[in-house]
C-alpha cells in the first residue's frame, strides 16, 4: 500500500486568471524532490509562445525468432578528402574512388551517399555535436541540442539488453563533444578507454559490488509513489495543455523507473564470457589509429554478445595531435593538416590518414562478417553508419557530407548521388534506419521521409 505524503498541497494557479506557478516548483515527499517541467501555468498567459502539434512514435517488436538489428554510428569530425572519397559515377556500376578501392571486398555491403547534409546545421566544427541529432544552428548563442538517433532507439528498445547504449570516443574534448544526446538535449560523455568498456561488458563485479549497485538502483524506484498524491492534485488544477505535458513527463519518469528495475535484473545476471583478454589502452593520443581499432573491436564484441545494440563513436580528430602511423612521418596535428591550403605535403599526409580509416573499416566489416547469426552474419544484422559533420574540413563547409552505410540487410552496392547544390536531407537515412529496427517512425529531426533509393 502506498504511503500518503505528509507534505501540504502545492499552491495552484487560478487557471482562469492566468496567475502563474513559480518556475522553480517541485513535488516533494518521502525524502524525494522532483522538479516539474515548464508548464503554461508557470508563465503569464500573455507571454506564452504558440505550441505546435506533437506526435508520438511507438516502438514495435521485431518478429520472434529473428536476430536483433543494431546500429554503430561513427563520425570523424574532420571528414575525408572529398576528391578521393566520392565516386564520379552514380548507380550500381560506379567506378570505385581511391578510398573506396580499399573497401572493394565489401562493395556489395556498402551504399555510398553524396549530396546529403543536415538542413540548417552549420557552424563548422560545432556541427559534430549534431551529426546524429540534426539540430539546427549549433554555433549560435543559446543553442540547445535535441535527441540523437541512438538515444531515440535506446529509449524504445534499450531495455532488451544489459546496456541500452554505449557512447564511445577517441581523443574527445570531454564535456564539449559527443554524438549521443538525451531527449532533454543533454550531452552523454564519451568513454575513451577500451579497457573500461571491456570491464563494463565482460568483467563481473564482486558480490558486494553487485549488491551495492542494486541498492543504488532501488533508491530511485519510488519517486512517483512518493509524490503520487500531489501529482494527481496538480493535474486536476491545471489546464488541458499542461495536463498533457505533465502526463508525458510522468510517463517518462515511470519509464525511467522501469528501466531502473530492469537494471536490477541485469546486475544479477552473469556477464558473457569471451576469449579475448582485456585490452591495454594506448598512453598517447598520437596512437589514434590503435584507439580506433580497439573501439571497433569493443563494438563487435558488444554486438556479438548482444550486450547492447546501439553504439556511437566520435573520432575527435580536431583534438588529435600529430598521429603515429607505422612507416610514416606525420609532421603536424590532424587539425592543422586538414587546413591544407592545397599544400602537396599536407595532402599526402592527409591521404595517409584517410586510407588508414578505410583499412580499419575493412577490418571491422570483415570481423562482423565472420560472425554467424542465424542464417546471416553480424554485418547483415548491423547498420554501420560512417560519415562526418564536415563536407570539406579545409573550408569548414557542412554540406555534401561524406557518408556511407554498411550492412543492416539493405540492398547495397550503389552510389546514391544527390544534388551537391541542393542537398538531400541526411535525416531521411535515419528514418530508414529506425524503421529497419522495427520502430514505427516516419519523422526524425528535419527529415522529409525515408531515404530515397535505399531498399
């Protein structure tokens, strides 16, 4: 039986006169305090902005018996030399570009896109935070991000695995950059140590550690119970639009509690055992490529053990020094090289770096294809999105983004070429990916539908 809160009711507004509730208002009870969302009743009626209609997208379960589908989204925030990446021909019979030649073995597993971008996502380097959100104008004052595709999917399907998602990074400027953002527009920090990812995925804690984590999860379970009486009273006293907003807010809190309860169950389940030992983390940010390789390995192992189905990986090339690449002498930082000014020496060094990116992708694709899952392989069941927020790092343009999608059960082996002057919305690809997961969604960010030409 639920305990009734001893706290006195909150002062409610006179809805007919538009008298406002204080913005810093809370529901209190049984040792918890829960902040309220912004309501119309918290601001005078004359200052309220108009609200547009809101839609809800609901997840549908995949057919029973089918292996799950997954997403790995990778952003290299300095992109690739466009002249070496983009094919010169469209369609299925396109000639491979110099970079794509390094992926020849996986030609039929990849679709290459040109002439795509996020509408109104500008600002140069800050656009990397919007690679998976498509939130407009990230460089402007007062910018607030929106939910990223991985978190959108994790909110609907993340309870099916031990970890709803993983947010990874290489040489990331912590607190400033991430690919993963919550529905409230809050940055999710990147994990940069492969050893820590391995520990979370595969190393079981002691009984004391597990019990401690379960206790911490339990502490948050009764938030709605503690404030239930005040919540109902509040809903009766506000207007219809505020009731709708409160209902959405409280539903989100309940879903969080359900995920916390599910987390308790996962804490008690043994973690999967793998033959690979815990990796050693490179000490220097110059060991960039080895860090990338290790994060690809962690992703493959996470997918193979179904520990999570949604992974993002930010390759923060902007924050990387001169890279160590075997047999090569790179003289300048990655960022400075990207501003090559057509210097032959800098272009040669950049091509070396870009080619290594392609080689590591080939390793990843090969590793995923080597793992059988039902009648398919792990690459068939995993959507690997690789791209950048910059179409050309030398000029900071955020159009014509170098983008490719591998695996996921799509019919690949083509170059989908759209207008370089009037770009096609990249969020349309996100809608296609969400639908492939089994999520009923016909809209994400600035999308106008699904990705045309992708079957």
